[in-house]
């Protein structure tokens, strides 16, 4: 079965050149209005299927968001995942590791954030920072971050074999678009808080980050935990593409409502016959 947005899917073993990806791509959508109208209907579909997903309680899904600074990870959380029932959704943002986290192996903080069965998890940044920023800024030696690709693939395979389904979304924007978004943060008083001098510092390493992203995509996209490259210059397309991938992921799970117990079936039969609430059971 072809997956939704097959053209954005990173096939295992495929060589990746991010310069060849059109960050302004909008797929079948020709306008923001068309995409936003479709997004509203997908929000309703997501709530319906999330209800069944929660009731089934045999699977968990983890969506991993990665991208350069200002690529839109927070925006996806606001415009896509906020439409889900918060009782069954958990968003985890991974910042620079704390002193306690640095005192453990690098995946320690990840394990406790894996979503429960019946829940949808979202990682805003993730364990992939440990083959990105640590590589670009020479925080750990190459021999260490290189072997982490294999470790991450094996970790995701373990999750998949235990019904935790991982889907990874790399939000890809152009350097020019990042510049415009940084400038907007500086010129809009309501967005000043989102800007940091570190943003300008990290921007100097654009080329090195693109190399690191390409290797990440090539080394860790698998059939059981695929990467999608999401064109992010048009925020409205970014949102609809992610929403459709989320919906497609849930629709392809073998979900079913739990079978009611014999006692419940007896009450169902009584309610259907009388159209009234059955009496409570007698005390023992």
C-alpha cells in the first residue's frame, strides 16, 4: 500500500541531497484557503479515530519532529496536534540536557517520555539531537555519534516490535525563509521572546547542519520508522501535510473497539428492549 505523500518519504538506502528538495512545494494544494479548509475536516477525522485508538489500547504512536531553528516545529504542535484530545496526547520538548540527564547515557531521558498504549506522543526535537548538534559543534567525537545511527535504528525497531509506531518528520525550510522568520521575531514585539543570540550563532553552521540532516535521513529511515521530508516554507502546506500523515498513520493501524463483557452485553440487550436505563445489579 502506498503511503500518503509517498514523494516526501525517504526510502531506506536512498541518497539524500536536501538542495534538490523544493521547500516551497505544496503538493496538490493550490491555495492556503483550500488547505486550511481541508485541515479543519482532518481535525474532525483525527478526533474520531483517536477515540477508537484510545479505546483499543494496544498501540502507541510517536511522531518525531526535527528541523533547523525556526523551521516550524512549535507551529505544528499548535496547528496540528492541538486538535487532538489532550487526555490521549503527550508533547515532549527536548532542550539542552540537564546536569542529571548528562549523568546518564544519552537515551535515558527518552525512555521515560515514550507514550503509553492508547496515547499519541510528539517529540519536539528528540534523541536525534545526539547526531546533529553534537556533531556540528564537535561536542562528542565522530566515532561516538556515528555509532548512534545504528543504536537509534535498533531502538526504533524495538519500539515497533512492541506496538509503539514511530513516524519521523523533518521540517525543511530554506536559509532565506529562516532569515525572514528570525527578522520577524526581532521586529514583532510579541515574538521578541522567541529570539536568542544563539539563533544567529547556530545559523553560521547552516551547511554543516544540512550535511548532518542528510546523513541522519539516509542512515535512519526504515520501513518500520520512516522519515518524511516536509517542505516548510509555506506554513499552511506544512500543517496539512503533517495532518494527513498523522491521519494516514492512525488509519493504517489494526484498531478495534474492545469486546464488551457478558454483563455489559446483558445490559445492552435490556436497554435496547426497553429504551430505558437498566436497574442496578442486586446486592450480594
